[in-house]
């Protein structure tokens, strides 16, 4: 469980008309959500999911529904009927599932073995669909809503692909927002900050090349396993001695493979790892130092090293003004006591970061109750949370900017 989340308690849910409407829409959203859950799809291969989303959006009477944005994304445009604002607000929901075998035993469990909605993207879609249905039906908001249904959040950088496909320019998006459910936070609570929310996520591969030989004659070899041990220790000094201690970094070696016999010293060791960082400064330093340390340690023992560092999602950083706007909308839905506005960042990653690098916006966590963790084969999105997410998006669009 992410730190500080379990202490957020839901103390007051407003009985506003918006929330009453959201509760009604939430009952419909359960059907949509469970259908998505039963039919999970991966990365960009979300043909059925995107098709269902587009069909629903058209049935709501959206002004425009565009498919195949960023390969398989869906975008809907709804123009409000309250003048004079011309603002255009984007809201993103992710569509893809995970390659995990579901073990929930639910009646609507995944019908595809080895795939499941283990991160709640089924719920994210259902909440945005509920908000779009209400807003398209009433038009009682200023400006324009651009509802963004994004593929490939789980490792495919679908947000980046949509941005590169001209998402914001094509639809005139000025600000962009997103949410993510969070197990361990009570339903009806929200959490965000006006700065960094999530970490950058990078990967690296290391190959240590030594000289193999008989285990009884180690002096005639260059043992890559011994070298690898020293490399692992050296890499940990980056975190403890080379980066600012108030700018957190996590560096983990997660896989080591070498040899297959009791009496043979292998010639190579292959390692894999991940680095998580909250700032571009620390990210640059980790990449540079990790390569240099690996090479120099290997050389000191007479071995060679190959180092491949691949950058993944950048840090997810909220804009202060938009964080206030989103937090205020959450407070109108849940009450101020149920909104934490200074949450500490966590070291997970989210490709919504690419959208926030292209437009001002904010990202918020929403309580999913005491469910199984994200990316767990027993996880299920909590249907009781659906009205809260629907109400959040309706409130965000309904109120004029300050």
C-alpha cells in the first residue's frame, strides 16, 4: 500500500444533485465496467474495448467521436451549452488490461485466460463514460469536453503515441486531467499534490563478460559471478552516496542469470534491473553513473561489461493551478476533509506523464476501498467507487475556472 493513503478517512459525502445523478449513472456504469472486465485486451490491441466505447459515446449524442487516434485510442467531443467560456478540457481514461491470470472467481471474471483488468482501467472507462453521458445529455457546462480513451498504458506508452498523433492540436485541448483508483484508500476519498505524483520508470540490462573455466581452477578464469556481485554493490552507492537524499531514487537488480553446472565457472552473467526517480536531474545522474560504475568495476577485475539503459515513462508532475482546480472539484464531491492535497509521491509510474508534459493538468488518486492491491490476480475495481469518479468529472466540467 502506498504510504499515507490508508489514513485518509471518508467523513462527508455531499448530497448534491450532481452526486445523486452520479449514483443513478453509476448503476449503468456497473454494467459497462463488468463487460469490460469480462473482455480484457492488452496494450494497443483493444479492438473490442475501443469499439464498445465508441458505440456508447455515439449513443450518448456526442458532437464528435473519432477512433484510431494514437493507433487505437478513442476521442469524443462534447460542447457545453453555457456561454461565454471557450475552454477545452481533456479527461483521460485508460483502456488496456494486464497479462495476469485472474483468480477472483467472480461471475464476470475474465473470459480470456491469462488476461485481466488488474489495475482498474475497466472502472476508469466506466466513470468517464458516465460523466460523458450526463454532460452530453444536459450540455449544462461551459466550454468543451474532450474525453480521451487511451490504449497501452501498461507499458506501451499509449499516451505518448496519442500525443505524437496530434491529440491536443487536433481537438484543441488546453488542460488535461486523469484519475487512478487506489486500494487502501476508503471509497469516497481523494488524494493529490501540486507537484510530483509518480516516478520515472527506467530499465537496464547488464552483461558481464569474463573467462569461463573449471570450478576447481578459479585462478585460470575471470569469474563473472564475482564481478557481478561487486557491480550490484557498487550500483547501490548511487542511491546512498550520489543523489540528493531528499530527491528519492530506487535502483533494483531484479534478475541475475549465469551458468548451469555445479563445476563450471561461466563466461557470462546477465542482469536486469529498474531505476525509479522523481526528477530529471536524478534520472540523468542514475543513467550516467550506473553505466560508468558497471564498466569500471568490470575493468578492475579484468572483465568486460555491456550496459543498456532504456528510459520509460517520465515523472508524473501536476501543475499547481490545475491541482487546485481538481482538488476543489473533489472537495465539492466528497467534502474537504476527504481530500488530501499534499500526498507524498510514490515510486510507481504512469504514462499520463507524457500528456502533462504537453499540456497543463493534474492527476488524482481515488479510493477503491480495502481491496486486493493493483496488479494482483485477486484485484477487482470497487463498483461503489463509480459514482464518486463520475461526480468528480461532472463537477470539474460544470464549474467555471477561477
